[in-house]
């Protein structure tokens, strides 16, 4: 059986799992990227690769080249995808065993929360957005505030924001919540307070004013671009980066975080205010309690570091017997 046909069979077998389009696209990229390198290792066109070519030696060589041009997290994800694919081939009796054991797997990097720096940064960011600080061609402060709030007070990922519909806002006034489809198609419900309800209502009012002929039924995308179409991944990232820049807060964003820093800020503030790991897990849609616990542990380390940096400690240590 050729490799490409086997991979299509793999995706067919996964259909009952109802993977999100984002997950399926990531799996396809991981498989295709290594396919190309396997073709070079074996000396065949990708379409001519056979499952018999999926040996430990060939995969080890391909992943070695793959690792040279990809971050550790990308290599780890690709390793996991190929491990699942080859486990499927074993189950289908297409290969005698899973050769991924012969391919070195990067260690899973520990989660290091990357919240916005500065105690007042979230408040300053929201205030600047509400005042229309972002100098876009077509300023839309109502949308800017909503996007920032979805990260800062609801903890949503980029893809979760983009898959929200009008039907995602459920419940009676004063008891509303967001119905979110998260990673692994895991549903969760995030409560929203009246202040967030008002942000949503003002945004929807601005949509109706901007797009009087627009489609606003329950299945319509909540977040839109300036043409009234569902906002894309790049557009959403650009919007958030622009908000940081025009608010003069770009230097308070951890490297590589941007939109995700909003979510990390939400989780970190939950931990600082005493939320348990299980509460953080439920609100952020984590698959593992250990992931949520990381926020609590990181917050505790930061608090201890802040206390230790108190200059009064230096005076204390100079007192007679202070070093004993």
C-alpha cells in the first residue's frame, strides 16, 4: 500500500473522533512535511512511497533533517502525529510494528506562562482600545475591546475566538455565558459578567450599523473583518498586535506570545486570586490538570521572587545575626 493512501485511510478512521478542522490541518502538515523528507531519504517521489519504506532508519533520517529547520515544539508535534499514524498502520496489519521507537523524541518543554508584564497592563490596554487608540484605516473600537476582552476575561484561544457564533452567547441577561468549542472538540462554558455582556451588545450594535444588509442569524460568525466577513487568523493576530503598539504597551508583551498572552494573563490572574487547578482547567479547557497546576506553581514562584527582591530584606540581612 502506498503511504499517501494509508494516510487518507488514517484520516477516514479518525472521522468518528470529530477532530476540528484546525487539528486535521495540523496533522496533514506534519505528515506532508516528513513525507517530502522521506522521499529524499528513500530516493523516490512522495507519491511512490510505500508503507514498507517506513522503517526506523528512514524515519530517523527524515526527522533528523526535519529537526534542523523546525522548533522543538514543532518536532514534538510531528513526532506525535507520525506515532499515531504508525500505530494505526500496526492496528490495520499494514506494518509489523511501530518504528517511531527508533526516532528520538524531544522532551516536552514545560509550560512557562507568558502573561502580559506590568500589573496595570490589561486595564491600560482595554482603556486605549475603548478610546479608539488603534489608528486603523477603519477604526472599530467596539470590536477591538471585544477581542481583547475575550482573551483577558474569558481566556479564549485564537481559534476559539474565530469559531464563535452569535449562538455561542447563551443564557438570560445577568446569567450569560460563552459556549466554546476548544481543543480536541472539548466543549466548555465560560460565565460572563454584565460588563462583558455590555461589550458584546455594543459590538453587535456596531455590526448592524456597519453592515445593515449583513447576515446576523444564530449561526453567523461573531467576529468579523471590516468587510463583514468572518475574521481570519492573520487578521486577528494583526488586530491584537496593533492594539499593543498603539497603546504603547508592545514592550510588555512576552516574545512570541501576542494574542496568547491575553489568555495567559487570564489564567495567571485566576491563580493569583486563589482559583484551584480544577477551576482553571474548566475555564481554560485544558486537557490535563497538570497544565492548569503550572499556572499556580508559576504564580507562587513569581510571588516568592518578588518578596525576595524587596530591598528591606537586604537591610534585614545586615542586622546582627541576620546571616546566622
